[in-house]
C-alpha cells in the first residue's frame, strides 16, 4: 500500500470520520487556513487514483468514501515506519520510546496486557 502525503492523510482523516462526504463537506472539516476548494478536489481525485477513495455520482457531483480503512492504512504505515526507523524491530521501537520517557511504566504494562489478550 502506498504511503500518503501529509495533505492526503489529512483528507483521509476527515473521510474516515465522516464516512461519506462531498468535497465541500471535507473542506468544512479541515483546519484553518483552509485550502482552496480546487486543491481539496484535486487531492481527492489523486486519492481515488491511488485506490484509497471511491465515489457515488449525484448529478454533476461526487460523494466520496474511503475504500481503505483507517486500521488497514495504520497497520501498513506502522510496518513501514518500524522497518525504516527501527530495522523492522518492534522491540527496538518500544525501547526507544521507553528511553525517551514517552512511554511510562503504566503505558508499557497496558501495552503488554493488550498483547497478551491478542495472542491466539
């Protein structure tokens, strides 16, 4: 799965929340300063070409929806992130965050509990 640009990801975040939206709806949910309508429309069409977004036609308008789920994209993105920055080792990643004080002992214990619950 291709990685999204920052602008593409921002639009996908809106679509994941709204589930379906016209370009004007997406634009309303974007933070200020808002991009131009044509910019959002262009990015949505790029997302469609990349296979992230589908649409239904209503007259001359298109109502867009995500084809790729947030969970599927996050999983793919994180695998690539861990591979690029931590040599594919989730252990190195966790070690990095615990060393940077970004992950407390309580957070680490919760993470361990979640991992135990996911084991088959």
